[in-house]
C-alpha cells in the first residue's frame, strides 16, 4: 500500500466514475492516463505498471484477482428475489422439488422432473418432463430445458437460453427431408455458467455434454452430440456444429465457428471469427477462416495487406524481365554475330 | 445381415455408448475403429464400408436412412405433455382454436387468432392478434408470433423463436432515424421446422416467406421481405439481410451471411461463414467472404497459405533480376565495347 | 405527379403485389422492370429514375422518405392489444407503475421497479427489482430486464431480448474460473429501438450504455461496459466485446464483430462480417477480418482473386529468369572468351 493508509472504501467503481470513498483498479495499461486524475480514494494496480495517481495505491501481484476479491468482499453476489414456490408457478404432481426452493410466477415444471435443493427458478422458465437439476441451480427468466436433460449443481443459466432442442437431423428423401427423432439429451456438468440466449442441441442419440466449470457468454449455438470438456471459456456468438469434441480449458473466442466431427484439444485457443475446419492440437492457437496456426494466419494476413503492392511489383518485374530478355537476345546476337 | 440373425434390439445408441440389446450405426468412416470394439448387439453399416465388428451387421444401401427408420421404429417421435387447454393459458374470446388443442399454462392467444386442429402450444408462447396457424402445429415454449403472421400445417417451431418482429426499417432524417411502420407480415409454409431462438422479420410491405418443407437450425436471422423456397436447409447462425430470394432446396451452412436484394438459386450451396454479396446461380456452390465459386475460393485459400513464401520468392526474384540487369548491362557493354 | 391525378389509394404494397387502389414505390433501380407492369394505381419514384409504368407517377426528391410518410399516413403504426393491468401479471407491491399502463398476462415486475406512463408490457416480460423505465416504453413478449437497469422514454424492445445479464467476467484461478460479481448495470437512452433476441451485458462495474436514438436489429451481442453513442444503426448478429466505445451515428453492418477496449468513431461504417481489431477513425469505413480501410480491403480482396494466377505468373517468371541467367552466364562467357 502506498499513500494514505487510513482510507475507507464502500464501493468499487471504474477509473472514470469512481468518487471519494470508492475503490478503483488499473489492469490495462491503456487506461493509465485515467488513473492520474481519478477521484477514487484507492486504486488497485500491479507492480509492473508505474502510475502517478492521487489515490492510495494498493500494489497487488495479481491486480485482476485482487479487484475481483474486492468486489466480492464489498458488494457480494446478486441476491435473488424470494418467491418461495409462487402460487402462479405450475409444478406437476410427479415433480420432486428439493428444500428451500425459490420458484417464480409463470415457471412450469413437468412430470417426473427433479429439482435439487436451493433452486432459484425465475419467472417464465420451463423444465420439461424428466429433467434433472442438481443443487443450488439458478435459472434466469424464460430459460427452457427440454425433456430428459440433466443439469449439475451450482449451474447458472441466463435468460432465454434453450437447452435440449432438437438438432438439425434429417435424412434426405429425394428433395424432401425426413425428420430423425432426436432421442438423445444434454448433460451440463457442475459449476457451469451459460449466458443469455444460447441454444444447446440435444444429441440425436447419446448426449451433448458441457463439462464442469465451463463458462459460456451469449448467443452461442452448440450442435447435437458435441462434447465440451471442463473449464472451457466460450465467448459470444460462437457456433459448434454437431459431434465436435472440445478438450479441457479451451478458449473459443467470439463469433468463431467449428465444423462437425473434429476435435479441439485441451488448452487450445480458437481466435475470434475463426472458421475451424480441421482438428486443433492441445495447446495450439488458431486463427482465420479456414483456421490455421496463429502465427501462420498472422503472417498471411500481413502478406495479404501487401498483396496489391506485390501484384504491382510482379507486373513491373515481368516488364523488366521482358526488357532484359530482349536485351540479352539482342546483346547476345550481336556479340555472337561479332564472333561469327 | 451378417452374423447372429436371432438378435433382438430395444434401443438405438452411439458406437461408444451402445450396450447389449442395442442397435448402433456407422456412417462416417472416421469412426470405423470404434465399431471393432462396440458392445452393441447390431450395427447398421453401408456396403462400401468394410468393418470388423463383434456385432451383427445390417448391411444397408443407405445406412443413414436405415438408422433414421430404426430410430422412428424403436423410439418414435417425442410425445408432448397433455395440458388440454390449461386454465392458466389466456385465450381471447375472439380467437378460434381447433379440435384437440393442447395449450400450456402461460400461453397467450390474441384477438381473432385462428389455431388449427391438434395444436400443441407450450407454456409462455404468445400468438398475437390475427395470427393464423394450420393443423398439427407444435410451438415449443416461449415462441412469439407477431400480429397477422401465418403459419402452415405440420410446422414445428423450437423454443424462444420470434416470428414477425419489425425489421430494421428507418428513413434517415438528418442524423435521426424515422421509423417506417412495418405493415407486412410473415408466411411460413407447411412442414417447416424452425430451431430455437431464430428471428424472422416481418416484411415492410408484403410478406417474408419461408417455403414448405424448409428446415432451420438455431439463432438464424431473416431480414424483412426475404423469400425462401421449399425444402431448404439453413444451419445455425445464418443471417439473411432484407429482400433476399432463395430458391428451392438450397443449403446455407453455419454462420453464412447474405446481403440484401440478391438471389440464391435452386439447389445452391452457400458454405459455412460465407459472405454472399452477389447472386448465386442454381446449383452453384460458393464459399468465402466475399463468396465465390467454391473451387475458386479454395484455390485462393490454398494460394493464401503460400503467400508469405510467395512474397519471399518475389523478393529474391527482384534481387536476382537486379543482379542480372547489372550483369547484362556490364556484360553487354564490354562485349559491345570489345566489338566497337 | 404524372398521369391520372384523380387516383385514390387505400394501401401501400410492393411492386409485385400491389393491385388497383394501391400505392407502390420504386427506390432500387434493380426493380425498374417490375414497375412497367405493376397493377398499382400509383407509384412513388425519384426524379433520377426514368421509368415507364401504367401507374400514376408521384415524382419525389426523396422517394424513400415519401414512401415512409405514405405508410405512416395510410396505415399508421401498430396498435397494441389493450390489457390494462392484466390480473395475471405479477406486480410487486413496491413497484411504481405510471398512468395508462398496459401490462399483459404473465408479465412480472419486481420490487421497487419504476415504470413510466403509457407503458405497454407484453406477456411474459420480466422487469427485475429496481429497474427503471421511462414513459411510452413498449416491451414485446418475453423481454427480460435484469436488476437495476434503466431504460429511457419512447424505447421499443422486441421479443425475447435480454438486457443486463452478467458478462463473461471471471478471474483465472489455476485452470478454474472465479466469478467476478457483475455489479454494474445497463442504461438505454430515449428513442432507442432494439430488435428481437439481443443480449446486452451489464457492466462489471459502471454501466453499459446505448445512446439515445440508436437502432438495433436482431440477435446482437453487446459485451459488458461497452458504450454506444446516439443514433447508431446495428444490423443483425453484430457482436461487440467488452469496453468498446462507439461514437455517434455509426453503422455496424451484419455479423460484424469488434474486439474489446477499442473505439469506433462518430459516423464510422463497419462493413458486414468485418472483424474490427483496431480503433476506427470518425467517418472511416472499414471492411474485412481483420478490418481495414474499405478501399484497402477491397483492393486486397480483388488481388486475392488474382492470387492463384499471380502464383502461376511468379512461377513462370522464375523459370524465365533462370533461363535468362543461364543465357547471360553462357552468353557472357563466350563473349568474354571471344575477346580474351
């Protein structure tokens, strides 16, 4: 700690918006300038980022973790409304709901569904027949879980997400499409968090799986039968086709897409907007469409920028070579002639 | 059939998960290895895919169709919950609902709406005033149909999809945007299936149309006034701008986008992530952004991989040509001089 | 006006579909042919677009604005159903709802929420605790607004959109992810219209802001802490990562993506499918992934089409230069030898 160590803070806020009595943070060097005239009382900053600031500095080896802990300590996590089991929820007689349930108006829980302890199910959610939820699950409004899907404990799913809809499974019948019943399901592991408005297809047969600890942003599409490992991070608008396998702790950045029946290895990184058409090795980073090892992709993107100039140079070179050839042929002849 | 022909199966399952008494299938050569140690009792396989397996082999000329039929035969299609007309549904007095309706709690049906026979409308769906649905329609939870849109018979729409919202129609008024009332509607043909969380704009005037038999995956955006033919297949996260025309039996792969006011011909194929900026001929396959005939696109992608190497070669060639020129000019002179 | 000036029209329709007594319009030269055999009674057209048509021509300097005004005049804007405050809506005792409220069945309004005058809240919407809505707001079915988010006056949000869900905020803890409470919120300015199924993250701390007058299409993802200026236009399936700043009156076309912590200037134009990785200057147009000034991007795309041919030319040039070098070295020697 550097500066006034008697400072007290009651809230965390941004460099821009923080005022007296508030704690702020600087993790991105881009915003260093803002730190010099922040009105915050204290600033969390890393040891490698020298900064001049009127605020008391809290030097932390991992400022992002410190900032995160400070928010937890000062603000805590969201407290959900308390509905108990709201009389306007529809819970079938054969459903089993655990202790301390918190189920909002307009939620519907189907036959033989099992909901663990401490569930918070916001208004408008639909749990179909034979769905199973672990303990401490939070479903924000209008989440839909299709029949027979299973969700682990401490899972949070944000508003509007759909789990277990049928995938695009049809057999061609001339030009028509004959629907293949999608008899599989979805299994979501413990400690998963899924953003808003994601669509996770059930498997045709077997399961679509999302491994424990994995985190999804919004508007993500997961095709039928894909299997995603533990502790992965999927950014918004990612799309996986069917039967994709993703290892542990892989990151798939925004708007990337992955074709069916391939494997993304453990700790792999798929860059934003990448179009992955071949399996990715563990630990490998890929970029581009079609995706390639990131250094290759960057070298190509760099070269592409020079392409119009290259084309010009190629054209000039052709002219030059033509001129040279004429020169050589002309020069050559007289020379030979001279000797002939 | 090859192997024990007295075998009985009661379920279809994947190569990995199938056990005794279960039927599995092999259509993708990639998974051949799995077939050799499957525990399934029987395996559907094509005649062109030699495979060693302990299971009884069912050789089928079209194994995918056979697999599909086996699922239908053994498992059948999803059986929906039975709500009758749930007392917690809100159905306006002027709506007309056909025989054998199955309408869940929290569904709302507006004034003058018409719902055909055997409708299954899951909880949380909203049918606005003057909407029309044919017979045997299934709307999964939280589907929203805006006013005056029309949906054919045997249509299935998955959870959260929105049909008939206003498109992005504004007239510029200096820097402001003046909203143009979107007075058109949407018409969805018979036997269409639409995935979860799709958004299908109503037309500004006239209709946005989705042809009979067409199938959509999830998170697809269709712009106002687009007209899609029969029996098309749209993969997840496809986006069509406004006033696009798509012919019969076209396939648009995942995350592809199509600009406004162009035509995609019958049986055309738009590759994954393609950005289509010009009309596509019937039967043509395109890829890339901007999209081009697939062979051209592939050749360019291949060439792009070699681009950094080409740049190096171009540089070396320039050096070589400079050296040659100097040589020719130097060689030439002495030669000429010698003769002069 | 050219033609029969006694004509009366009662509806606006497309060139294709308009019949007698209807008004149509021609703004895109592509459709000129259709105008020559339209059955419409009158046609709005610009002075620069000569057209032969049986309809009475209304020559307008800004035909798009005229068409827009004609729709407003003849058809007007959508009239919403009237629910008053429906008894099947759940409104908490501490919520404050303004005059003339129109709240559908199955809508839920949380504790201490404030809803301005003339609100239309369709069925299935959820306003969390401490949300604030201005006057004349329309929320179509199943819109979800998370706790403490604020929405201005005359805002329209289409079905299924989610405002204020948690962003992808986690601190790494080995391979695990520790959730950072997302204590910020979302502020949406006056006169904003948002399409269906958009997901707008709340800020981690501070606010995610959408400026007054901005218009969004469908399936758009906005990352936590992004700040969008006034009167922008975002086309379908756009994605912004976190902490992006967008100026006034910028246009972001379909399926474009923007990485975090950069700035898109006033009046900038981001082309369809662009992947923006660096800040964009005011007024600048960019295209491609990674995005570049539009003319550079187009030149590169053009050059890319020629790349396979360039590769061929480069190869031929190498052969030619090799031949020349041999010639020069061979020619040179005899020549020198001859003189030696």
